[in-house]
C-alpha cells in the first residue's frame, strides 16, 4: 500500500533517519517550498553524546530525547512517519517501509551507525551496548540489578557481579567508565552498606596504545590519569576476544570474571538494501561524492555516520570521522546546495571544519581540544557542559539537564536509580 | 537458600511491599531499635495518584517514583531486597521469596491492590490498566501509537484508532479522561495536522448513576460538567461487558469501536499464599482486627489496600476505602503500637480520620471535599496540586513536578510524547 501523503507540485524530499544529520536537513528544508517527509523507527530525536549519563542514572531519557512532531508543529509541508525502512528502489524512486511504500524526488539516507561486534556473535549476545536510548536504559537496569543480585549470591560470586568491563576507550568508553567510577565513589556504598566495595572493579579495555586515540597524546594521558584517579583499571594494547556472560577473554589470554561487559569498541553504518553493492565500503558505510550523492545513484544522498566521503579531504583520506559535527555540517551543506539548485546556482562541495573534540571523565575533569588551543580539568569540564547544553533540543530539556547537573554537583545524590523495564509488554510489570 | 541478612538480637520486622503503607512503616520503624527488612518486586516507591499524568505524557516516571535505598542511606538496621514473595509460613515464621527464604519476628503484608477484571479474561487480555508505573508507560506508548497508526490505515479505520474508552468513573478514570481530552484540545491537532480531530472520541463508562461515586452528588455533577466541557462523553449506569481489542460491548448491548480501552473499573487485593482461607474476604482482601493483625495468625499484620478492617468503624462497616490516606494512617498507627509494645504499653485500636477527598479534571478544574467544606474550580485545582506536591517523595521530585506543571500551564506544550519501550530486552530497540 502506498503511504498516504498528498503528493503536490512541490518537490518531495524523503529523509530516512532523524539523527543529527537527518534532523538538521529536515529543520532547514522545511523552510523552502518543498515537501519534507521524515521516516524514523522512533518518534523522537536522540542526543547520543549524553547516553552515558542515562546509562548511569544521571539523566532521564526524556531530558535528552525530543519528539520530532514537537519540532514541526503547524508545518504543513512536513510529514513524519514512524516506520522501518526495508529497502529502496533507486530506479523507480521508491522507499519500501514497514507501513507501505513512498515515492520520492530526492532521498536522503541518514540512518547513522550501530554497534559493530566484528562478527563475534558470542560477544554480541552477551555484551550490552549504548547506541540508543533503549540500550542506555538497559545498561542502567543491568548495572543496578548487579548490586541487588550481589546481595543474594554466595560470597565467592559477589565480585563478578560488581565487576564492570567496558570495551573501547573512545569518548563513550571513557565517559562511561568515569561515570560508573563516580557512582562507586559517591553513591553506591551509602546505598549498599552490606557490600564490600573494595571488590568492585571498573575495567576499561582499549586495543590502541592509548585511550581517546583520536585526540592528542597529552589528552589521552590526562584522561588516563583522571580515570585511574577514580579507580578505573585502564588496559591499553588489549582487546576483548571472547565473552560468555561471565568471563571475558582478552587477547593476551588472561581472563576476567565480570557479569557486565559494555561494548563501545566499534560501530558500523546502518546500511539499507537497494544501494549498489560497489557503493558499500569499509564499516558498512556508503560511498558518496563531495555533494553527499551516492556513487552510482541519482537523487539519492547519504549523510553523516553512514556516509563515507573518501579521497576528498586531504586530512581525511578514508572519510570523515563518525561524529555529530560532521553529520550536522553535511546536513547544513546539503540544505544550502538544494537551495542553490532551486535558484539555478552551482552546488558547493562539502568541506569539514573541525570545531574541536572533547571528552569528560567526571566531576571537574575533562579534556578539550579546540583548533587553536587545548585545556584540561575544571575549565574544560565547564566548556564540555556548556557545549552539550547548547546542543540539546528544547528549552525545557536544556533547563532540566542543567538542573540535574547542578543538583548532582552539590548533592552527589540524584534519585534516578530505578529499574524500569516497562512500557513494552505485560510480563515486565 | 536463606536470604543473607545478619540476624542479631534485635526484633526483625519484615515488610512486604513498599507502597504508601509499607513505606510509612519502614521509615518509622527504622528509628526504633529493631531490624527492618523491606521486600518489594521493584526497587522504588510509586506515587500512584499521578500515574495518569505519566500515562498522558505530562510527567516522567522518575518524577513520581523514588528508589527505596535513597530513603535509607546509612541506616544500618534497614535492609532492602528486590524480590517476589511466593508464600508465607505463619507457623514457622518464614517468608518464601524468589531469592530465598527469610525468617521474621513480625511480618507486615502491605502488598496493595491490583486490577480486578471480575473474571472477564477477554477484557483482561485486551484492555490496558494503570496500577503501576510500567502500566502507565504502556498506556502512554499505546495512546501515542494510535495516532501514528491512524495515519497509515484506510480512511474508514482511522476513527477507531483515535477513540479512547475508559471503564470506571472513579478519580482514576475521571483524571485520565480529562487529561486525554486536554491533549486533544491543546496539543494533538498541532502535531497531527493530517488527522481529523472531529473524529477523536473520549468515552468514560461508569456503572453507577454518577462519576466519582464516593464523593458528594454535587462533586459528581461538577466533574461531569467539566468533563463534558472538554468533550468527554460520559456514560453513566453503563458497564463494559466485553472487549475484543477493537469493539466494546456495553451492558445495554450497544457497541463502540475503539482500539484502546483503559480499565479503571475495579481493584482487588494482592493476596499472598499461606494466609488462612477464612481471612480472605471480598475483593481478595485480608481480614484484620483493629490492630491490623490478620485474623487467625500471630505476629502477622496486613496494612492498606490489601487489608480489610470490617465491623470496627461505624462509618465503614465493610472496611475502609482503598486509599493512600488509610494505608498511611494504618502504617502510622502500627508503628506507634509497636513502639508502645516495646515500652510495655497497651496498643491503641486504629481509627480512620478522613482528611478529605479530591479529583482533578484538568487545567483550573478540580473538586475537593474537606471534612468541613467543599469547593470547586480554580481554587480546588490549586489545592489539589499543593496536596499532591506535598506528598511526593524527594525535594528534587517535588521541584521537577512543580516545574513541569508550571511549564505546561503556560506553554500547553510539554515535550514528553516519546514512545520508549526499552530497558527490557533487545528486540525493543
């Protein structure tokens, strides 16, 4: 069945995925005299950079997600549909979805990236990941459950319940490890006086010689120092080769007993069927030219984490890093090019401007690298907060997040440590 | 296996259920020289009176639930265990749970009440209910999904997706109906311009001759007027006899097509195995004497919704109403009696003091009955808010709820309309 959206004389742009890139395009395109259809499997935008705070009970999901429709109230040329995309047909210009098919004039694939377990099914089955708000909630539940369960297992099994391993020392892994370490330091011993917190371990495993491998060496050293100061065990030059739900096997053949492994060690593009096979490149990304057009397709574009614009920018011969900034800038460039095209002007090739990178380890501890300077510690931490607050959608959300941060800073004691699994089906009450 | 809690010379009070009654007892008993063990299937207290606002995307779950451990930080004589209770053994003084067994000196059953479908399995299978935070989230998800789905069904099926039936015209049904009606008036048409909101129906079905049957007739009339002013169809003297997920059958044999039926038409006690059969009375409640002792048991008490103290209070010959106030007052009385007993004094029989009843229909619209006065409208609505704010646990929670209410009052436009089903298992991402 065809999806029931009135086709008028306006050009129809269909956007798959409302992450940073897709939403940027939708918000801008809607101002032009075109029709915009956004398709996403969820009815909300997710602010990924703060997932780790949801996972460690520092923020509520609703503070960092935002319903799409709220953004486009009273916009007649905008249509949202909650659906999964099955495949696209570039010849006929049709998108096939779980709720029917839809024709397009121009299609933007902004499906982002998901966890990459590099083919290790055992790890995929037993590890937790953090690429969606739902996965973040699952981590929160599982972490809290470990402490409840530790109370009712025999003495010699307690330790593995309160050992938390994190694979991947990028910003996600570093921030998560720091955040769990802060829970250990400030909150958990007060709430679980029956447990011995000397037994609690937080282990960060990174394959490269240093954490935050994409940043400068000094930043990596700072981050490692912060983490170790909080009691995190940082293992570099180390990879997780296997995990059966209880025991991790590292590439140096040592093993660690841990009931929780969080996987932040790799991502891959959310590829969609119907794109020419030769456009699929390393990490399931889609090869695009400097206008984000998919190689070998007409009127079909890919943006953000799923796109790979290689051999264009000398600084990034293998394509740009999979960051929010790249997605937003590509979205912005795409919009401007469409506007120019409508006015009969030439399109401008995309040029990435690195605005800086940053990561936080915990209270008063962050590393920030801007193009012309870098700084660490308290001031970096303030900058980190400011930049993130600025980027969160919605005035109320900004305010609630800010309030939570201030509250937490002074009380060390939020009250979000609840295990909720509901909203799904009856047996989860 | 025995649950590992050190048994010392102190008397051990085991409390099953951390609702209004159980939590009141735990918070007070912990100040005495006794050991307190609280068992609940969740790790948080739930503030039931505001479930309807979670269900209609006006509040977040975390604003009205509160983790138990947060309440008892650094209390050495308090122990919480997250577990289901299977049965109790009054002779051996043992509680059997999903994580092992536990001995007690005194046991308090404060398990509350759950939905009563009066044996109608068809309704139970297809209707939604609202007796837990998880059920409230499920209502939110289902209501929002109906609007998304209405966009992709044939014209003649749209109406049943946006018809919402509510069975039961007590405070829960009234507040829920009013709240959905306000979404229809203030928010939904802005976000779903493609739907025809003249087709949207909200139908409240009540078996008695009037809604809010436990309040004065004038209050019932006011509430009905408010509801109808908001566009709610109020059917009194009417019962839902059947529901197959699409079609309701009423006791007057008319039918209504609605994809959503919310059941607020009855509750029954959460009975526990091991209690003498003759203590089980109407509505699965447990018969207790005026000290909340279960008839025929020693050192085992029942408190709140699950307890039935009949033939004691002339005003309530069949037992007290199943309200938070009764549970809290019984908990309070129980604590005082225990304290008196420890000091060798006589126990005092429970006496219920009705502090008043109230219900809100929507913005500026509420009915309040205090012992010496009753009032309606804006002032009643302010009183309703104040009373509820005061009762919510936690300073931060009070503040967040207040903030949400103020925000919503002035903007008509919260941003919580997100469909999240996560935290449970992988296929709900």
